[in-house]
């Protein structure tokens, strides 16, 4: 499972806007904006934060006459899990198909493209594995429901490194890919505070 550094400013802004919406359900868009701007963030930041909450389907818009009201999404946890399941499965199948044809394509790329491609694939593979781990945890924490997918992901990582190791530019590509991989590995838990 990969350790990803969260963007704490974004989460803090989303929390502020979401709490204002929850605590003031009858407040329309302009009144909500006056409550948040400029005390917590600028107008443009508020709009980007609101858009982010809408995109993540954490809130929905209800229109009454010519006014917009925002409300928290009902059953958000269930809808979020369905969203994660959909994108994780899609990503899994897309990566699996991509790696199958990578063996012939990889050797024809220049070194920088090979490094970029390998790093991008590793990132996506590990994020996909995180998605399955999240789903396993939420559905049944005592059983691995996605064991087939986890094993396939292990095979994809093996296949990717085999392609890298068999490449003529292996000596210059492998250390860079490993350096990138090191940034996404777990940190010492004592250093996380």
C-alpha cells in the first residue's frame, strides 16, 4: 500500500465549506460565500473549493427560484465506495491491458520516456492496489475479497520490472525508477507526526 502525502490546505478548506453548509442548510450561495470570504479564504479559493466538493459529489446543488443552495450528499459513504470500486476496477483492467502491449513499445522509447512511463505506471499500479485494499477493508476487514486482483497487481509489477531489466538502457533507468519508488513507500511511523 502506498503512502501519499495529503494536501492539508485543500482538506482544511473543504472541511470549512462543508461545515458551513451543514450548519447553515438554509443559506444560499451568496450568503455562504459572505460567511466564508474573506475570513477563511479568498473568493476564487472558495469557488474552487466548492467546485471540488461538487466534483467529489460531497455536496449537491438545489435551486429554488433563482438561488442556489448546497446540501451534503445523502449516503455519501456508500456512493463514495461505489465510485472507488468503479474507478479501481477500470484502472486495474486498463493497466493490465497496457502492460501486455508495453513489452514491444517500451524498447522504442528514449530514456526519459521510459523513466516517465515506468514511474507513471508504478504510481497507477500502487494506487489501484490501494483502491482494492480500501475496498477490502470496508467490505470485510477480516477477509481479502480482492485476492485475485492483488495477485495480478504483483504480477504486473513483476512484468514491469522485467521489461525494465531486459531493456538496453537498464543501467540508467533502473536507479531512477527505484528512487521514485522510494518516495511512495511507507515512512517510519515515528516520523509522521
